[in-house]
C-alpha cells in the first residue's frame, strides 16, 4: 500500500517536472523558432540595413524596417508620456491617501480595465479618440489630420497600460515599511511630504520597473494600435501624422507573406525584434523588482 | 510663509491625484459605456442566432453566431489545455521543488517573461509551429496558440494563491503521512480552489478577447467549425473585419459584435469574483 503510494508520488513528480521544465524552456524555444524563420533574410541583408533603412517594398526585395520601428517608438513614447504621470498620481492616491474602502473598491475596476480586450479599446478609439483628434486636437494646433494618427494610438495605448503600471506601483508602495512612514510623520512631516521624501524616494527603482513593464506592454500591443494608427509606411513627422507600428505590420500582412520571397522571413524578423526588445525590458524590470523583494525579506 | 507654500503644494497634488484617479476610472466607464451604448442600438436577435448569410459583409442579413461559437469553443479548449499544463507547473514548484527554491524562482522568472511577450509574437510562433507540423489555419492551430498565450497568465495567477498556502498546513499534511502528491491534490488544491477558479476565468477572459494571436492561426470562416481541422471565426476578428469594411451597416454590426464580446468579458470577470467568494467558505481560514 505504502509502496504504491510512494510510487504514485514519484511518477507524478517526474511527470510534473517534465511539464515544468518544458514550460521553463518555452521562452528559449520561441526565440529559437523565430530566429530560424528570420534567418534567411538576416543572411542576405546586413542587420543595420534591415533595422535602419527607410525603404520598405517587399516586391522589390527591400525590407527596411525603420518606418515601423519609428512608428512603434512614437506611439509607445506618447503612451508612456501620458500614462506615467496619471498612473503614478493614481497609485499614490490609492495607496497613500484614499480610505482603505475606496482602495479596495477601486481594485476590481482597475483589474477590469486590464481585462478589456484590445479590439474593444480599438473600436472605442475609432468611435471616440479618432474624431477627437481630427475635430478638436488637430485644429487646436492648426493642423489637419484624419484622426488616424500616432497621437490617437498613443492615447488609446496609454489607457491600456494604466492598469499595468498602477498595479505594480501600488505593490511597490505597499512594500515600503510602515515604520519609515511613521518616522517621517512623527517628525512633523505632512502626508504629502512623507510621500515625496520617503515613499517615492524609497520606491524609485520599483516605480521605474513598473513603467518599463508598462512600456514593454505598449511596445507589443497590436490590435488597438492597428485600428487607430493609420498604417502608412512613412516615419511620422508630428503626433498628428499616421504611423505604422511594427506589430501592425505583422498583423496586416500575414495574408500575403507567403507569396513574396523573403516576405515571411522579414515579418518573422519583425516579430523577433519585438520579442528581443520586450524580453530586454522585462529582464531590466524583473531584475529591479527582484532586488526590491530581496531587500524586503 | 514656508508652511503656507507647503500647504498649497499639498493641496495641488492632492487635487491632481484625485483627478488622475477619476481619469483612470472614468476611462473604464467611458469605454464600456460607449461600446455598450453604441452596440445595443445595432443588436438584434439575428446577430446571436444566425451565421453570416450570402453578402453579409456587404450589408445583407445574418449574424455572428459563427464567431461566438468559434470563440467559445476555441477559448474553452485552450483554457482546458493551459489548465492541464499550468496546474502541474505550479504544484511542482510549490510542493515538490519548494516554493523558495532556486528552481521555483527560475520557473517564475520564465513565466514572467512569457507573460510579457506580446500576443502577436505568440501568433507568429504558433504559425511557425503549424508550418513545422503541417497544420493549416484551423481551430486546432488557434487552440494551440491561445493555450500557449494564456498559459503564463493562468500559471502566475495560480502561483500567487498557491504560494500563499501556510507552510504549517503543508507540514501538518506531511506529518500525517501524506505523500507530496496527496498533499498537493487533497490539501493545497482544496484550500486554494477559489483562487484557482479565478485564475482559470481570468485566463479565459484574456484568451477570448485576444485577436492578434488567432489572426494567423485560426483562419476565419462563415460557418461554425465542426472539426479541429476546419478554420474557425472568432469574435475579436469578426469585430475587426466588420469595422474594416466600407459599409456603415456592416460597421454597425461590428459595434453589435463588440457589445457581445464586452458582455462576455463582463460576465466572465463578475462570475470569477462571485465564484471565488462562493468557494471561499470551503477553505480553512
């Protein structure tokens, strides 16, 4: 009886280990898969030409990705500029100032914001943000715009990354020892002074990590951006210009990619670029968060 | 003088913080409100009871039943697979390897990385797998890709609850002579059931709303998929395609489809909360 139970335990352990190990190497398998598929084009074209050339015409065999990389950077940059102050202030309010009842009440709503599908963000962007940019914001600066612009995409993206940044920042704030806050308050500092000089200073690395994660989330977001960014292969000159971010390029061209030589390889290479950038930012922020967690325990 | 400036500064920031919080929550209500309001006007019974008929994308009659069924079948299967894969992972790192072990940390790190990878990259990777195994764009391809995409979401959410199980509870079970798998399945699993159910529903919600991962892999079809090898329509893609047509009638249907998807997402998130609360009474506090 005992032998049977021990055997069961061992077999279950081995099987579970195999699944766990498979899960552990999945990142590497993905990297390898993308690399293999991107290899043909990387062999023919030098990397700097692929990444920094502006000429993109698959029919002629030109695969310069700079317009798409710039499109992504514009969109992500705008998103982060809008999202950082708003989500930081929200996190401070919810974690340091609001009554605990309000904090608990707002949590499911922020989770819900994170759970809205990107295509819903996209359709909302088309209904609300695009006309807003076209009818209000662009005329305000004396520019004409179709509304389908990097600004519209940036605004939609910023809302999508609010919950990511707020969630992690609030956790970072909770990790600041209560004793530090009490020491500051007992010296006569006001609540805001305590936040400014103690909480924010103490959690600065964590705040950076949270925003880097938000940035990398925005970097790979596809559908919402695809629907509002305008998708014109040209480096945007202003926030009211359309852009063509990298994820949108992949999503838009999957249909025809098998019919033109090297096209699929070029698209897989753009997926690889996304993968590498996102993993890079994740490594940085996870490292910071890991260090903080070590400091806590 | 100095202190009055401090007071002013505090008041300004307090104001800004409240405004920011209202902006964040306001965006949520604005998005859901807009989509529901726009969608309800274009909703009719045909949308949820019929598949697209001839000329549907030109404005002729029909509905998106194909996409509703496709989405639900695809995401349910993917969720089941992701569950079968992520449960062993989470139990292994927490019970067998030890929740603070180096191995557990390594797996958590790799799950974090997987969580951060954009869904379009999962789509591309799923496509590579399908080409490798010679699968064409089909329900099966979509299931595999979405399962991979939601695996880290589910595993991280489960790990969050399972790693919080008190060590004493696990040790008490061991001291009564249970093996690790018995402890895992009869004590830890039962104790964390509410959290596990929320994790499953969370992953289902993410899976059903994602379009970029199924774009390459599941294809699109006006018919309800009857086997794994047939292409399957999904709601997010139906929204995207309908909005992309130049016909206002079809765009109206995109709003109606967005309405359906939003309702599904709301039902899933609300029931995740309710179920979690309901199952919580079976756990030892």
